[in-house]
C-alpha cells in the first residue's frame, strides 16, 4: 500500500466513549500502531463514571495527535457532533472505544478514497470477537455484511439491517457535510447516516480485507440501549423508504403480520398512508388487525401496481417469496423490498 500524494492528508478519527475502561487501552494502542500516521483522534467522554477518562488522558498527554473532550450534551450523537466540530481532517472516520483497528486500516481506507474520488464511501471487512465466543447471530451478520462489502453492493439490502458498519468507514469531509454529518438526532445514528449516504448516492468501494475487529460483550450499547431496539430500526427504515424509494403511484403492500408487520402497519396508519396487507398464515388471513383485513398473499397479483414491504424473517419463507415475486415479474426496490 502507498499514499499517492506527497503531502499526506489528515484523517480525523472520531471516538465517543463511556465506561469502557476495560477496552480503551487496546483500542487506542491499535490506533497508535497504524501504518498511516497523519491522523488526529478526537475522543469524547460521554459521562463516564469509571476510570475511562484518566486512561485516555494519559495517552493524550503523551501524544499531541490525541484530543480529549468532555461531552457537553448527552449521548453518542452529541458526542459525535462535538468531535466533528473539533476535527480538522480532510477525511473522516469513526472508531468505537471498545474495538480494535487492524494496523493497515487507515491506510487501506484512505488509498481507496484517493483512488476513487469524492462521492464514495470506503468500507472494510469486519471480524467479531468476544471473550465468551461469538454467537451464531453475530457470525451470520458478519458474513452477510462482509459479502456485501466485498462487492460494494451494500445498499442492495439496506432495508434489512445497517449495511455499513459504524466503526469501519471513511469519507471525504465535504461529502459528510453534504449529507448533514451527525446533525440529525435520530437513532440508531449509524443506520441513519448509512441511509443518508445511500440517498446522496455515495458509492461503496469494494474491499476484501479485514480492517476492523468488532468486540461483542453483554453490556455493549447496541445490545442494551433503548435507542437500538427493533422498533427504532423499523421506524427509521420506514422513514427513509418513504423519503427515498416510495413511489406514490404504487400501492404499499405489507407482507407479513408478525411483530414487524404490525409495527409497520401502525406507523403507516399514523401517517395516514393507505396500504394493503397480505400474509401466508392461514390463521390470520381474513382477520382484521387495526381495522385492516389481511388478505391471502396470492391477492398480490390483483393489487394495482403494488410495492411490497416484506417483513417475513424466516429464510426459507423469504426464498419462496422471492420465487413468487419473480413469477409475477416483479423487481427489487421498484416492486418489493425485504425489511428483515
């Protein structure tokens, strides 16, 4: 790897932290080991009550590239805003305080951006690790995410889960500002930012190198905080669908009457947006939920110009649904979207 320009550009690494004393040393040392050295770490204490601040302060006193701030607001979004406002780099990346960078992470991401230019997002493969072992759900997510990243087709399944890992991307500062950076106060904030990259048509650069080690443990924020509960994900996905991919000339059709399907229906009712509702559960077909009668999925062929939002999570059922939609000559995004 090499940096093409004689003058190496500055990379700003933005890192909020709160009570991660057990992991901060490993995290910061992984940044200090980077093969690319022209970086600044803007690291923000979001109200820690353990020894986290003192740990970071010791590093900051020994390396002028590290700037330690205290969050004047509350929460990760306020912390990210504070870090970004303090940053000076032409390139911006995030880092989680409990994770580990591979030594070539910054170099690879920066080179990819320099080679592809603006309106691109550099991403890399991620690898979960845990002292107790990584569960099958997280391994499945890792595999799914990495397969998308290898081909740069991340957005193709953006309505399923967050397709750009929050601590493993880099972007031109000007592009981040163009999509409103960290200003929207919407959680989950990483997923919201990914949708805004998608809306602005910033292309994901394919990468087949593991650049980030993602730590899993029982008390990590994404596992425990209400902001990362499924109802927040569903509401955020629907918000962006209506803004980006909804065709008002089509008929929204919810497929599935499980928890996510019901939440989707209630949100559409709140927004006074008309929809049809279908499912393949014989116990629910013909019944009314929220005043809306569920139809057999075969009614889809008779619905005028449908745009199906599929909330069925079962993998086998999803394959059957895809085959059925293909038989009706329906196309992804245009005619249907998998929301889980």
